C-alpha cells in the first residue's frame, strides 16, 4: 500500500509525517538564535567531493543548443558551504536534499535523503560535539515540554538517557572493548587481515585495509553504540576521513567523530582539513579507488581546491541525516515510515 493510501485510510498517521516540519523549524530556531546563517545550495553540480565509498548519480546538462556537459546530483552540501566559509560567511548551516546511488532496499537509507550540515569557525571537532549534544537536547525539550526529571527518549523498546555527559569513546577504545582488537597493532593490511581471518572473516587478496576494517566495525562495534546513552565515537583512522584534519599528536588518526543514538548513526563530523595540497592529493587517491571499484567517475572540484588555496578558516562541521533523526523522535524502525514518497515505493516494479 502506498503512503498516500495509508494516510487516507488512517488519518492518525499524519502526525508522524508532519513531525518533519516541526523538527526543521526547531533546528532553524536553534542555529539562528546562535547567530548561524542559513544557506541554500544547488542540487546539481559539475563536480562532487571525491569519496570512494559512495556511488553517485550522473546526468547531462544541456544548454539551449543542446550542447551537453556532465552534471551530478550532490552527495552533500559540504563543498558549497566551505567555499562560502572562505568568502567570510562565518558560522552557517544548510538543510537540503542530497543523493547517493545504490542505497535502496534498506530500512536506514534512501537514495534521495535530507541532510543538515553546519560549520563553526575558529572551532574543532570537540566544539561541534558540544553543538550536537545541545541541538538534540533542544529538540527533545521543545517536543516534550512537560517531561519531568531526566530527558528520557524511548526508541524501539530502548530507553535512552539524553542527559549529559554522553558516552565518548575513541575508535581505538571501541575496538579494544567490543572486538578485543588492539587497533594500533593492526594499522597495516597484513596484520589486520591476519586478525580478521582468526575471527572468521572471509578475507582475500583484493581487500583493502578499509574494507576489512569496515567488516569488523559494522559487525562488532556499531551494534553496541548509542544504546542506553548517546555515543560519540571519535578519532578515526586517517584513511577513513578523506576531508578531515589529522591529529597532530598522532597522524595515523584524524579528528573525526560520529554520533549514535538508539543504534542509529545520526551524524559525521570532523575538524576540517584546510591544506589545499594535501586535500588535492587525497582526492586523487580517492579517484584511483573509484576507478578500482569500477564506480561512476567524476572530476575533482578544482574550484574547491582554489578556495582552499585562498584560505579556509579553521573550522569544524557536522553532517546529520535528518530522516534518521525523525525516525528517532517518531520511534519508527524504517526510514520508509517517515517519508511521504520513499524510493522503494516510487520505483517498485509492477
């Protein structure tokens, strides 16, 4: 049954779907009251952030004479916001649509999804951790103004205490605690392959270090995150953070964090890399990996590299999946339950 048919049959469902508008309004209140400016970004672009873990949507842009050039649906608002940071925008945010291909047949993904991204200047990822905690608590307080005692959220039979402090756990600590792996001793492919093989993972000569790492992370780490308390997991291996600043104390790791609540990964953040030369080199490596994986190829955003050379201020930002945030506050297990027109419904074969 299509969503519009469900709504026609059961009008009580409207409140769940209209929660989106309430949450968007609260996000805007939160950031505007803190002197962030809202920015609207294009959805069609000549280039994208070069990230090999994504598959993208490619199309053609025709001029009036039907001359064509390659065009791509944006995967995030990141490049546009950073260019405006270079121009002097200061603290800013965007609520927009983004697109990632192959993300169908999933309860947590939709190829067309809604994203909140914000940037704070003269800040690092620890400052944005605080922003994230305050934002979620603000939304909770406004949606549940009559709650008593602790801010308790119920999600899929889990009782989650949103009160501060949230759990903060480094990736190295998480691997030790949940997978019994000393990550510092497994930062080479050979060593991680051996460790994963002993644990029963199927490893072959074609696997990259990142692919083996992801198998362990998704199976042994992620299921434990954000259960009774929200979890901020931080300091990811540098190879897992294409646009993040490396830690000065240990360049094997990057100043990146993710936030989990109720088992949902809601946001990804980092202290932004401002070095144009290093960023371009990382993009080139990502392009090689895109080619190896036989994914859709696209050019490096040279305009973004030019902006970095002009000077990106010290800053940090976070991208948050708004559909998952709405799932959390609506207490539903499937992304399809909060979308009027989910992809799997639109494109279902007759």
